[in-house]
C-alpha cells in the first residue's frame, strides 16, 4: 500500500499528487490550495534558503521583515500595479465578531508595504544602494487548479527589493540575481533552466523589463517559470516618490529591482527527477544523503548482529565527519525489502547495505537511487568514495535532465513547424517579431481546438489535467544568447528571416510553449 500505485508517464498529475503524500512531503489540508509542508519538504526549502541567503549576503543584501498586512488604501496606491491582480487578494474583514473599520489585505507581494518606507529612508545618494530581502509567506487566492508547490494559495519565497542611483547598477544586479536563480536550479536541484527576457506581454506590468529562468516538465511538455528578476526602472520611484539628491542638488528618482524565488522550485525538482519508484533527490538538498540498512536476517547470531552494528556505528561517524547527512534504518518491525522500497520512495540518493559477511570481507554494498546500480565498496574507501559518488549522482541527474530538455526543444521557422512542435508537447524556438499584437493572436491561434486536443494525446497529461491547464502556447522567454549557445541552438537571425507567425521581420529567437 505504501509504494507508488501509478506510473509517472501513465497519469502524470495523479502520479505527482500521490508522490507528494507517499514520500511524506505534503499533507493535504481543508483549506483549498493550502498544504502542510512536512519536514522532508521543509528541510529542502531550508537548504535552498541557506545557500541563496549566503549568496545574496555576499552581494551586500540585508534581510528584514515587513508586516504581513497591508491596508486597502496602501495596496491600491497604483491602479495598474494591482488592478489586474485584485481578484487574488485575500482580505481580513473582522476580528472576533467586530468588523474592521477598513479591510486589511494579506500581502500577495510586498512592494506597497516596503516602498513608502523606502521613500522615507532614501533622501540622498549616500543612502543608496538600498538592498533588502525578506524570507516570507505570501497569499494569492488563485482560482486555477492548485498543485502542491507549483501553485498554492499560500507559498513561501524570498522577495528582494533593491534601489540604485543608476540604471546601469540596477541592470547589472538583475542578471547577477538571475544567475543565482539558475544556480539554485542547476547547482542545488540538478534542474536545467533557460535564462531569458519575458516579452512585453508576459513581463510584470509594473516594471521596465522582466527576466526569468524557464524550466521544462517532460511528462506533459509544459514549461514553468522557475524564478524571476525584474528591473522596475523608475516606475515605483515615481509612484512612491522614492527620490534622492544626486549630490548636485538635483532630485532623481531611484532605479529599482525586485526578484523572487518560491517553494515552486521544490515541485519542479520532484516533477523533473521523480520516477516510478518515487522521489529521486539531488544530493545537495536531500535531507538524508545516505541511508544505512543493516542486513540482520533472522538466522544471524547475536554476536554477529553486534559486530555488524559496531561497524555501522563506525560508518556513521566517518560519514558525519565527512559532512554527509546519514541515517541508520534499524527498525525491527520492517523487512529489508520494505526498507529498500521506503527509502527509494523517499528518494535518498545512496543506500548502504551491510551484513555479517560484508563486515568479514571489510566491505559494503552501495546502491545508487538514480539508476539502482549496485557497487561493492571497501570499508577503507568509505569516507573518500561517498562524497565523490554524491557529486557524480548530481552531475548525472543534471546532464540527463539537460539532454531531455534539449531533445524537447523544436527549432521552427514557420507556423506549421511551430504547430507540429506543440503537437509533440515540445517547446519551440522560433524567429519572432516581438510585437505584442502578434503575440496575442499567435496565443489564440495556438489554443484553437485542434492544436490543444492533440497535446494530451502526445503527453502523459490526462484529459482532466489538460482541462486544468490551458492548451494554448505563449512566449516563455527570449533566451540570452549564451543560453542558446549552451543548448546548441541557433543564435543569429538573417534580416530576411520573417516572424514564424506574421509577415513582420523577425528580431529575436524566442521560446514558445504551453506552460503552468
Ligand atoms: O515577482 C516579483 C518578485 C518578488 C517581488 N514582487 C515581484 C512582482 C510581483 C508581481 N505580482 C504578482 N502577483 C500579485 C498578486 C496580487 F494579488 C497583487 F495584489 C499584486 C501582485 C503582483 O504585484
Ligand atoms: Mg500570479
């Protein structure tokens, strides 16, 4: 009953929701769209947070904590910043059985909470740059199909909010943060992502431009925005009068950025790496990296059992000394077979099996979760072998996912090639004019009945899941040139190249696809 009951490519949505509870990451909750994050999940968020927090502190970013609540008048300071989002705002209207004078919103993001204070703190160029971040939870009352980690009404994230005297400084930081996000995914989670710019139609409307890291979910061929780093320009400076004396007595508005990465990152990792036996965890965030299972079958004499457990204790201390997160699975009421399945379901990267004969031979058996490969290792080599094996597992996971992502990118130049890429549930790199009208009509045209029906036929997306997620394609990003090179994709466009969707001249290679 405890193992996975559905295969990943058989019904991907069902596989994922089952995986969430069977791997003890999540418990479902009686408020729709909200989930309990159990220790196995929270520990991985803590690993992401520990690494990223260390990196932004190297950049001089300081953490702070602003209030959870925002008054209605404060929230709606700028119409177009909030009006499109207002259906998502959750409100507190009562305390006890008394209505509040004025309803109070729960923060969906913190610009309107932080920036009036920025205006008070920033007066002179000497007050710049101001670089604050906060690790918080936010609430957005989404109506789309909730999915653990991927889309929930409450989620955890960090939100960075920085202010500079010049656009050059802001523009540089946007890309530095974007590369840190790429490292969260590739260095910590072994998930390949493509860095790029959002189109005018997909960017954060309150900002100047938006950069993004886009991940890919092979089973249903959908892309997912994995983190975002916006250059806000002087828009919020003008909105909140965040200005400074530039030293010559002249008043200047600040140039700002804001950037965020959420617990969605954990869902993306589970989707990309999980298999029919359960989670496959990247070693750098695995709460347990090595599980030791002593093999003390019934017939083993007590003296032998004591000998094995003594050796197990030595192994544990050697691994802990090497900084490895290790646990001994020595429950008496579970069989070895049950234990193998359980820790495979939990996704622990390495399993060590050791019985009396292994101890006599001064060796142990090591099983790699990723490919179930068994190797016999000499006990003497333990402390040097294990860290290297874990790095090897990470690199193999990243390489495998990278090759899979690359294999699902169709390069097209015409609408027909674009549509056939969509039909294969791929993402498509096409020459595009970057015109917003063209984007809107191409989105509609791609969502037309015939195009969307076939997507569920060619991917593990069940029909119910296909309904929950739209069949239309949209722009995902305009990849950075170095990303096109890294993926072995075309980088240059001829002046004669026309847009895949309209007659205008194409100006940018652009990634399109269905997305979450
Ligand atoms: O995406 C980020 C990174 C972290 C800081 N914020 C930016 C922009 C957030 C864009 N956004 C996104 N969602 C929102 C939902 C709301 F209900 C609402 F009132 C406002 C927003 C909203 O401004
Ligand atoms: Mg949203």
